[in-house]
């Protein structure tokens, strides 16, 4: 099951007793702060949730599924998330 942003906003609004508009602003600001920090090379750790950090995915060989031709996939910058030990508790 994939939770879309509107569902997340609704759940947060209900949990906090706020309007959806207020929850939307809060969620977007939190994600914006995390995004800006990680993009600038900072690691972000949220206690009892997990940590985000910038990493790279190495270049590798791949296959074009439409043609079966071998292709070279370039190195890519990615965001890595590591859940805390309490994440699933």
C-alpha cells in the first residue's frame, strides 16, 4: 500500500487536531528542511525515526528492457534512508 501525500496530510491533521491546510504547511516545511540539508551534504537524524544522508550509486551495466541492448548506467547521487532501531516498534 502506498500512502499518498494527501492521506499523510489528513492523518497528521487528525492526529494533531489541526486543519489539513495547517498540516500541509507543517509537513512540507519538515520535508523541505530535510531535503535542503541532505542536498547540501548534511546528514539528518530524526530520533526514533531514522537518518537521511546523501550517497552515490555506482555506475553499472544494465539492459534496455525494450530492446535487450546492453547499456551503461551512469553514477547517480541518491538519498539513503536508514531506519532507527525503534522505527518498527
